[in-house]
C-alpha cells in the first residue's frame, strides 16, 4: 500500500522543518491516497495571506483541578464544568479561522479542542493524526479529497504537555502548602527556574514546549495557516512568555484561567496579542485585519 501514497495534503508539515531530525512524533509523514489538492474553502488564501491567527486555549477544568490536586503529566479528564467551559470557549472562537490544531498528548487538552470545535461555524471535522507506527499511519488514511477538505488535522505532541510536577503529582495543593509552607509551594508553582521535587521547573518545561512551538507551530503560521493550540497552564505560560517577550520575573505573575481562549495575530514575523475574543471585543478582533473581516463575512453568508 505504501507505494500508492503519492500525495501530501496541504496540512502535512514540511519534513524539512527545523528540528525534524530530533525524536519528535511522526506526524510529519502523513500521506493521503487520493490526488488531493487541499485549500481553504474561504477567501483567505494560505499562499497569499501575510497574516494568520493563533488561538491558545488552556484546557477546561479537570477532575484534579476540581479536587485541587497537582496534576502535571497525569492524564485525567475534564469535569462536567470543564466540558461546558470548552464548549463556551468554542463559541467565543467560532468565527475565527482554524486550519490546524495542536494539542498535548493529554486527554484534558484533547477533549477541550474537540469540544470547542463542535461550536465552529465552518463545521469541519477535527481528526486526530495517528503516526505512532506504520500501521497507525496506514490504517487511519483518508481516501477522499472532498472529505479531507472538510477536515482539520489535530496533531498531538507530548512536548505541549503540562509541566511534569514530579513528586507533587497527586498531592493536594492546600495540604502541601500546610506541610512545606506557603512560600515554598508558591516557589515550586510559579518561580521560573526552581523545580518541584523531581519535577520540571517552568524553564525546563519551556525548553521542550517553546522548542516545539518554534519548530512545528511557527512554520504553520508563517505559511499562512490559522492555528489553535490546546494545552496547559504551564506549557502555555512558557509559550506566552516567548510570544509576549516576558521576563522570567514577569512570567511568575502570569495566571491562565481554564477554558479561556487567547488570540494572537501573526503578522510579518511578529505576534500581536489581541487578548481574549470574548463578546463585544470580537468586533475589535475582526476590525484588526482586513482578511479576517472578509472571512467573518463569508462565514455569515454561508450560514444564511
Ligand atoms: O497541577 C497542575 O498541573 C497545574 C495546573 O493545574 O497546577 P499549578 O497551577 O499549580 O501549576
């Protein structure tokens, strides 16, 4: 079968991307059996666009957020409230274009991305790309160009996982503060370079999360693709530190709420923060760039 996989859809990522020689997941080798020419159905052309959107979403409330437990890389699902937050987040971004989704390898981020996309006006189907083995790649192929066009690839990457919290994972945050002192626990949770016992500091988390962002997500934005990243409090704090050029002191005060999408415009190599596309500020988002305004208008026309 492999010999027949001749075409690479627009969503497949350039194998020559920097960092591809590292041991990153094998999503790079995705192939389709059909002779598919994939492009966005709306008028924002990937090739002519000089600006693209980046949505960052921290997952909705998880069962361990609810119980106030250190979670880190433990793979726990969303609560009912987390599910609702993800759906609400989806409503807030439902008019913002999304061509490719990156999530961590953890279910709470993946659930958030999938639930958010149920609200999107373009009605495309998010599909998780499985390239963990030859079989996974072969057995998950799509053979229809039309179906591929109506899909959004969802790329999972462990590098976007929550920071690994070491020996704090599963411990109650309040009880840990009582045992080790509030200040020590705050230092473990929010300092830049002090790791919790046997865990990752924010700096260590940033070394993998920001490297992944630069190597795999930024090239997508550069090529005009609109990207959503669903990840975690600390992996996103490290990415925001990079995007907003925060100092290691400034990032200690950065807190992200669950399920609140943050919007950036990527333009001429720069990231411009547009805050959270909530309610009335949405107009401001669309006023910001002409091509986004056109996208919005076309979505409106499609849904009438
Ligand atoms: O427990 C965790 O994994 C994180 C995020 O929920 O907690 P904190 O906010 O303490 O970094």
